[in-house]
């Protein structure tokens, strides 16, 4: 086997736009012949996949996989919601999440180098990009570990548009899943109000103070009113203080206590959150079409 140098890999990446693992594999397969490696990538359709690299992948699916004391949650993105209904893509999402759970990588970069049936995860994703015809990316993941006497709860909404993983101290999986369903619906930011960072509290407090001043409230009642509003806000963002979605007469904290359980952590992924989607200028598009006629 040819001794492939890092400089060769970089040169091939620069020429084709493919990932490091794909570039190295192509050079290995062609004994370091640069032209042959470029042809190899074209034949495999990888160069075609590279052309999709500048597209925005903000759709896709989130998925949860649990096995024994390990659980993983992952978000895999595509360009359109239509692809999320594709069986090949759905199976890819499940396989990626399971691979992450089995190997517990430290980062997305590490995950992309994991073996998936003889190929790297990066290569498998590239192949799927070529086959399906849309840019596909592993955006993020998390892996949790539990001990005996603890349970995982998982819930996927809209087939994986939202996925939640809960880690609960207690033995009732149904309770953990109920809390996961609540988190999917209500989207709390913290477990308790004590978890809210002081910086975040101060920021909210300043906003509330300005709101009160703009309402023309007397100075002597502003402080009391602001504290009341801050407490209301803290209850809204804290999981255990929120009215339980299946029984609004009790909080999530009360529901957990009734079932001798407490929540240790949770992760909620909503597909595409935080990704700036490309907005098309429809008027400009029409004008462009008219000019071309």
C-alpha cells in the first residue's frame, strides 16, 4: 500500500472539495496517483456530493437510541423536509445514532471517523448525499450514561421533528417518558430555577425593570412588581415548576415526587433550531427569469 502523505490528502481536498477521509481513501485505492484519485472520486459520485457543500441543511430528523445503561440522541440534517420521509434517510439516522451510542465519540469530528459497516461515517453520509440528492450532515449529538435504579425516557414528536431524552432517578420508564413528552411540548430551558445562570437572571431582571419604568409605574412599587414578574418567568423556564402537560393541576415537580422520581438531566433537539435558513428573493427570481426569456 502506498505511503499517503498529509500534503497529498490536502491537495486532493483542495482540488475536489471532498472530506479528509474520502480524499485519503481515494489516494489509498489509487496508490497515490492524484489524477486517478480524482477520477475515483468522480466515479464514486463523491465530487458531486461536494458541490452540495454550500447548501443549507436545516431540515431532517432527530433520533434517540437506548441500550442498557447508554443512550444517545442525535440530529441529522437534510435540505428539505421531504427527505425526512425517505426510508433510506430514516434508516441512516437510526444507524448513526446507534453508532454514536455504541462508541461514545467526543465530538462530531470524531463521530465522522467511526466505522459503519466497513466505511467511515463520513463516507456513508457522503454516499447518502449522492444517492438521495441532498446535502446531509450530522449536526450534533449527546450520549448519556445511567446506573441501576435510574431510567431513560425518550419521546419523538412528528416522527422526529423534535426528540427528547430524559435521565430520571427512579425505576418507572413511563414516568421518564411522560416527562420527555412534556419537554417536547413545552420546551423548558432548565430543570430548576436554581439552574438559571446569574447572568441570565440579571439580563431578564433588567428587561423587566425597563418594562415597568416604561409603563409609568411608581418607583416604590416597581421593585416588588419586577420581582413578581421575575418569579413568574423563572417558573416558565424551569421544568419542575411548569404545569404538567398531562395534568395542569400539578407541576412536573409534583408529578415526579408522587412517583418517587427526580430528573437528573434532559436533552431536547428540535430539528433546524438555530440554523439560519436561506430566504429566497422571489421578486428577484422572477425578474431573472423574465430577462432570460
